[in-house]
């Protein structure tokens, strides 16, 4: 694989297809250090992802995410024969079983990285989280690659980030791709309240017109992606009032 802006984005959207189990230690300036084991799928079944976290005191906690959990079933009102046909088609679609994303084939590039992720409603990208959704974004950082802008009541896909200063390197002994990444119009964080790229763009997603003003945001972030696992292993804000809001991940094992 050759590093470029396109391949960096492709790596950022590839995590669900690059590993099934991960053992790591996460350190961060504003969060406690924890050791964690993630399994896709978990031992409980093919549609279950499991996360075991051990904190500094040695206490362990198990979190689970079951594909499709909490999804709303389709409801269709029927008033005539035409509606009945539409309802039958909708019902057939609603009976499509929800599947974990890693079990669905994406559009891939020649280098094996993901060019386009399936966006069907029955494809589940959810994952167990620890403390907040930044954990999920760390393990699947697609928000660094793809975004969306609402135009005429439709979401038009866009990049949503500006990626510059690309270079190859290592993080804690493992090959990593590094870049300076800034949120832009269309930034689409996993959760607006705890994005990877804390920014005005992220706050607009979370709060809309009520987004705070006069905030000293970072101008960008130094980001490192593990080349094998496609997860964020380092995140450092450049400037701003949260200079210590860093992320440092050490991967012990990935399969």
C-alpha cells in the first residue's frame, strides 16, 4: 500500500474488515489508562461484539453490542391495493436480517483498502463503548474519511475533513500512517458530543444553532492510524484550550 490522501482515507474507513480481535492499552491526557480486549464477533454469537476493559485498579467490565439491537421495525400504513404492494415489498425488506459490517463485502481498492462502505440500513457498524462514543470512533475512525452535507433535504456525501502532511512512521513499534487532519464542512463524527476532531464543525453537528461561540478550538489534530488494524493509535490537538486531550493507544495483539 502506498500512502496518499486517498489511501489514508481508505484506511480510516477499513477497520471493520481488518481485524476480529484486538488487545490494547489506551492512554489519554484527560482519561484514565485502561487495558482492553475487543472481539468481533464475541463468544456469545456471530452478531455480538464484546469489549472487556480493565482499569488501573484491576477491575474488569464486560460490554456487549448485538447487531441490530435497538433498531426500529418498519411500519407501513395500507389504504389501497397499490399501498398493499408497496407494503409487501417493504415488509420483505424489513425482514432482511441485520448483519455486522465485517460480514458484509465492501467495495475495495486494488490495495485491499475500502473505497466505499455498505450503507444499507441492515448493515450494523455499532460497537461496545467505554465511557463515551469516542471509544467507538477510535476503533472505527470512518469520520476521518467521509462526511456529508445536507442539500435540499438530502445528504450529499463529501470528505468532511482536510488531510495534509502525510508521512509514514511507527507508533509504539508498529507501522503507522500519520497526517494532520482538520474538521471541515460536512464533518460527520460518530457522536457530536465526543468527536475525534473537537471543533466548531463537530459542535454544529451536536448543538446546531445553539453551538457555543468564542471557543478556542484546535486548528487541527495530529493523527496516527495503525496500518494493520486501521484504528487511531495517536491523536494530538494542535492548539486550542484542550491541549492535553490526547489519545495514545498501544496495540499488544491484533488478529
